[in-house]
C-alpha cells in the first residue's frame, strides 16, 4: 500500500510537467533520511524524461502510485481548495483514492502504465552512458559536454504556428567557441536561431558536432523548466540534458 499526504499545488504542478504525450504516470514514493521524495520516469519513441522532487508533505507508506487517467486527477486537484491532499493506493492496478477536504475521488487503474512501459529499456542505455561518464550512448560517441541556462529554451517550445507544420531542427554544439545553437527553417521559410552560451565545456579543440530532430524537439526541449543544466551530445546522436536529479534525453532524427 502507498499512502501520501502532499501539498495539492505541488502535486498538480508535478503531474503537469511531463508533456502532452503523458496520459498516465507511474510515481515512486520513497523516504530517505526522514525526507519524502517522489520520482517518475516516462519514455516515448521521441524522448525519455526523469523527474525527482522532495515531497511537500509526508510519505506515510512508501511505495509506487499508478495513475491511469492523468487528466481526471489534474482536474480534481484544480477544483480542490484545501492545501493538502491524501492519496492511497493498495497496489498495482488497484483503485486510486484521492481525498481533498470533504471531497474524494476513486479512479480505476489499469495494469499497464503506457508512459512508463518503455522506460526500463531506456534506463539500461542511460546506466551504461552514466558508467561511461556520458562519453557514449549505445554505440554513439558523445564528444561534447557543457553547461547551459535552460530559461531561453522556452522560446523554442513556443514556435508552433510560427515555423512550418513539420520543422526540422538542427542542434549544434561548439565546445571551443562556447556556443550551443538551435536552428530551424529552410530557404524561403520562417527561420529560427536560438543561441546559448556553452560553459565549462569538454570536446574537440576545433569544429563542432550537430544532430537533427523533428518537431518533437519543440514539444520536449523545455520539459526541465528553468535553471542551469549540463548537456551531452555528439555528431548525429541523442541530446541529453541533466538538471540536478532530473534527466531529459531527446532522440535524434536518425537514431
């Protein structure tokens, strides 16, 4: 059984942070040195995302929580007025019970959480990448790493309707020049250029590496929110972005 008392606004924000592809979620609640944490991983053909947050509240009974109907849970949390909600689930595929003040919902849960089902395969590749200190991902060399400020990437996520309906994005990292560039748009089309400073870099002394991505880059690039992060990439490879305990891996067009 999993039982958690958590700040309603925190939970609502957390459940809204996994992008439009996530219609369900698998959340792991743990207690470490008396502090409650929640962690979720989702994986799709386009990307992998892991997020971890300290719980504002109490993890009464640690365990996993499966949410099959994410939209309904968010709607209930939005309608609530109390600061704290209580969540109880007896086990996998069991009914999800959420109480907020005098209101309670009981939502059926399926045995498969689609957004989490591919995460295990992705995590094997990520574990190997971490073991290599992010110098390889599967059979690809990740030759450039560096720090960026994520805040400016939100512009890229708002380009739908400005760029064409199926934009191709090119992400280029110049380690020696300290530059991280995202560009999109062909000749005679609306073009986008977003340039960020790339700091504390490792990579080739000259030249650059580049990868191409489809429209899914626009949907996913800002999923880690604002703040400082570390990127890892190579020539025609995935783009990995680490922010504290969170990780986003975006699959390139030729992967």
